[in-house]
């Protein structure tokens, strides 16, 4: 039985809004902003700080400094055990929370590497939402961003996400073979929602009909 849905997305594709509607239709808990809030609570830092560093990697010079500092304090029993709210620290907490949400079930988890973290769970259905570049820019402009800002965000955010996925999972974003369903959001949010729900139901039925609980293609 499928109890978890992950929704990965290109920035500006409308994936967050689609995920929210799917969660409402299914009556499942949505782990999107809630996940950010929980990370901030665990790390005892401002949620805006978490938002700025989620799905990113720390700069190379910072990683070098961090490695040096860790080496300097290695073996020092008096060194404080501090919670780290850098990108790496946020990533580690996010993974714990993602696995906890999946274990609880009835969860729609948006991004943060969830599709890759949960790739081996048979009770999980993975979706990727994308859109043409011009459509992503148009959508971002509708959110009161200038054309220049929208273009920069559409390019840079997914570039950062690609680096994040490559570093932590060793695959090129989005790594299509990780997903059961990929949807172009230009079909409309409602159509995307219905497609996801129907796709989930079809896979659910297929697995239930298979003696092993898995389809022949798996």
C-alpha cells in the first residue's frame, strides 16, 4: 500500500501549489513549509535562515574552513557539541525528518531530496513537476517579481538544487529513473492534481494485484 508521496519540482513550475492540492484531496499531511518549520525548530534557528540554505550546498571555501576547524578540535573533550545550521546541518536534519514523516505515513513530502532519500521504500510514489522555462518565468512574474529577477531565479535555484542532488546522491538532477510520474504543469494545476491521484491509484492497484506486491517492471 502506498502511504507516502514525494513531489520534486523545478522552481517556478507550480509544484508547491500542486502538492498542497494533492495533500488536501488525499487528506494527507503536507510536508513543505511544515518541514522547514520543523528543521528550524530542531536547529533552534530562524526559519528564514533555513529557507535560504535548504536544497543547497555550502560554498567550497566554507567547507574547507569547516574541515579545518573540525580537525583542530578533534579529540578535544572540552569542545562544545553545537548544532550546525549551515546547509550540511540542515540537510542532515531534513533527512531525519523526511524518514520520520515517511514512517508515519499518509504524507506528501515536497523536495528536499525526499524522492532520493526514500527511493527504496515500496510504499512511496515519486512525482516530478516541470515546466518550460518561459512558463516558469511568467509564473514567477505573476508573483510580483521583475522579469530580470524571475529569469535569475528560474536559472539559479534549479542550478543550486542540481548541485545539491549531485553532491548528496551522485546523480544528475532530476534523475528521471527515480520517478514514477513526470508532469508538465502547463496542463493546469487541477489536471496535474488529478493525474497524480489517478497515477497513484493505478500503481496501488498494480502492486496489490502482484503476488510480490511489486509490478513486473520493478
